């Protein structure tokens, strides 16, 4: 579970900058090669940065929520498996103890 927390923190730190930088770089290169005037080019790039930051934050929250749901499902499944194992083990232990008692009684009966 500790590895999951580390992975979650790592993903959260890298998702937003990755989306913003890659999308803005594409827009900046496209507008640069179309020979936009500098003032318009800077305005377009600035607006794209703001737009992609908003999109990236929404996308990041969706991914984090998805990871939380999956982690909760995994924990619930693990708890259910442990519960099933605990339910199975006492029955096996009781049957083993019952066999030991019956074996010891037979030996005790024979010795008397």
C-alpha cells in the first residue's frame, strides 16, 4: 500500500505540467510557423497556458478520483479475502482439534 501512495504522489506532481507544456508547445510552434506578429503570438500562448492549466487540473482530479476508487476496491477485496480465510480456518482448526482429541481418546482407551 505504501508503493501505491508513492505512485499517487508522483503522478499528481507530473500530470499537470506534462499536459500544459506539451499542449502549449504545440500551439506555440504552430502559431510561430504561421508567422503571427509577436504581440498576438504571446497573447495566444498565454491564453493557451491558462486554458491548458484548467484542463490539466480537471484531468488530474479525474485520474486521482479514479485511482482512489480502484485503491478502495482493492482494499475491500483484500479485506473480503481475509474474512473468507478467517472463516475457513476456524473450521479446519476445529476439525483438526476434534481429530486429535478422538485420536488421544483412542490411545487413552487402549492404555486403560
